[in-house]
C-alpha cells in the first residue's frame, strides 16, 4: 500500500495492545515519570513512516484517582500513547487470571490449570467475564479516539474479544488482529470452555495474522471443526463474510543491534566480558522466567553435558538471564524457586573455589550490556517448550557478525521455521539430545559455523520488524478494498 500523493495526510494507525510500550512510575499526586521500552512492536512501528501511529493500552499501573489518571493521560499523549485504566480486581481476573493462567499456558500446550478444571466452573467463568469486560474497556477507548479511515491493529491473546466489540459498534472500522503466541492445534483449543466465543470474536476482524503458516492453519481448522465454518485458501468464510487469515513472521530492527556494537560503551563491555571469561567458552540463555521457555530443562541438559564431558568442566560457562515476569501468578513463583534450586545444586556439584559453571541472573540487562553479551557468546541456547516466534534468536544472530557462534534452537519455537537451516534444532524435552547438541556446538569447525551464521544473518537482516508491520498493514488495506469491490459486484 503506497500513498502516491505525498501531500495527503498520513493514514492513522491505532495500535491496541494489552501493554503500552512505556513504563510509568508515579512521582507525586499529578506527576509521572515515563520510560519507553523499545520492544519488537515499537521498533516495527517506528519504521512505518507512511502511517501516523498511536498506541492504546494498559499503562501497567493501578491509578484509582482522577487526578492521577488525568496527569498520566496528559504525559502519555506526548508519546502518542493513550491509556486504558483497569482497576485492580479486573487486572487480577483478566490479566493474571484469564490471560496468563488460562489462555497463555493452553496456547503453549501446557493445558488448563487443574484447580479450574476440578473446582467450580464459577472461577473460570468470572475470569472470562473479566476478560470480556476488559476487552470492552479497550474498545471504548478505541471508539473514543477513532476517526473515519483509521486502521485499528489489535494485538495478542489478551484482546481476542476486541475485534467483535469494535465491529459491533461500528461495522466500518478496519480491524486487523495479530497473535504473538502460537495458535495451538484445534484439539487443544477445543478444551477451552469459551472456545466458540473467542473464535467468533476474532473472526469479526478483517485480517487475522500469525507468525507461522502452521498457526494460521490451526486457527482455520479450529474454525471449521468447532464452529462448522468453511475454510478457504484465503481464510474463513462466515455467512458470506470472508476473514482473511495469513502468516506474517515478525522480525527485529537488526540495524539497531548492528549499530550498537560500534558504540564505545558496548565495545568496553565486550572487552570486560572477554577478560572475565578468558579461556572459557560462553554459552548464553536469555528468557523471560516463564514455563514455556524450558529453563529447568535447559539447565538439566547443561548438567548432563558436564557430567558426560568432564574435560569441559572448567572450560565453559552458561550465563542464564531470566527476566522476572507475571510474578503475581503462582505458577511463575513456583518456577522461580525451582530454577534457583537446580542452579544451586549444579553449581555446588561442579563449581570450584574460584568459578561456577552457571551464572543465573534474575533481572533484565540494559540494551548495551545485552548486545555485548550476544557478541561474546559462543553458543546461544534457546530451548522453549513452545514459543510464538522467539526474537532472542534473531537478536543473537544480528550481533554475531564477527564471532559466528552456534545457535541451538528448539524446534517448537516459531523461529525454527526461519532459522532452522542455520541452527542445531533440538527437542527441548529430550535432555540427552540437547546435551549432545551442546557438545556438537562447542566442537563445531569454524567453516561450518560460518555457513550456518551466514544463512541466519541474511534472514535476520532482510526480514525486519519494519517490513513485517508494513506488510501486515498494507495487506489489511488491500483486504478491505477487495471486500468493498466484492460487495459492489
Ligand atoms: C509475550 C506476549 C506479549 C507480552 C510479553 C510480556 O511476548 O506475547 O504480549 O507483552 O510476553 O509479558 P507481559 O505479561 O509482561 O506483558
């Protein structure tokens, strides 16, 4: 989609996601400090020069008073962000409950929580009600800011109800919805008590996008098997209305990482890390501390590798960055203690007075420190049990132009479909196989590493986040034009 006439105003894009790309910290009654977080979506949209984009989302904080809300709304407006205010109980039931304790594990093939299955269906139902209520609150804010001709792009599993809420009030709104997680096999999706509601609501969108072709196919099968609708090569047909369904694999802003490596502060970090780990190979894991990332399995595989390869014991170190996330959800709290316990045991077993085999950090690193870490890594270990895409693998590749290290990648990450030929693919549940891959990666000859790296580097630098966003929005515009032409015929 190209604007032929540069004098025309840019098309407005309303990006709706659960979380705004800003963290807000209250300074006083009516003042807020904002910090922008540059994730994949933000950098993708910064690259969309032909659109005038603004964000709608939850600010991530509870602001019960009107003065605070007004002040935050004003501060966010400068960043082109519009807040949705959710009260504490809604956050608890919608975000901690339905989103992160129900949909998230189910979509990653980890099942439904036992207590919801066994005890009352009431708790499930009240979480689902809160989910619908929260989605309606997002819709109300969108309607308030919508102008004719705007494109509304809804993101992720938190907002599966949003397309329906938007279209119910205004059927002319152009709505796209994109899922950042896997969409599971229809056999898994059908376990959800609200399986029909969610599918029907998503189908209200004009264009529905997924990271991989498999996820798109699973969604279409769920619509045919659970709703009895017709799947076509273009998408799903429902009473004469076609919802386009397609794969749009996301990428990263690779230039941002490549440029960062030239900065003096990053070079200094690189020098320090090289000195710190001189004589040892560096293996790296960077994950949110989430069940889907397979962190315990990864650490156990590293233990098995050390057990079977004693000659490597003081020659390799695993740096695991585990960024805390969703800490109010009990499953995440349990995981944190489990990981600490395993790391402690292995360090006790293989550590010496001067060195330990695993450095485990419970926090995020700033962007520059992260780039330096990627650059000095010999082997990246990404063992997600399921992962929509996994952009850590892309970030690692972008920073490896000189080192040409090895990527060990779970076959259950969406990224395996794009970087598979340049990685050692593993089944993360198979601890022995992951241990053997660690050995293969550490012993891999330079020419083989170089070949694999080139394949990945080419992919990561050409399939960027900007290209992803531009393709989705232009496809959404085309879909709507085609639908209009069809109804005129
Ligand atoms: C995944 C989801 C995102 C989410 C992110 C961080 O990548 O797809 O929508 O924002 O995790 O999780 P959080 O719950 O902290 O927003």
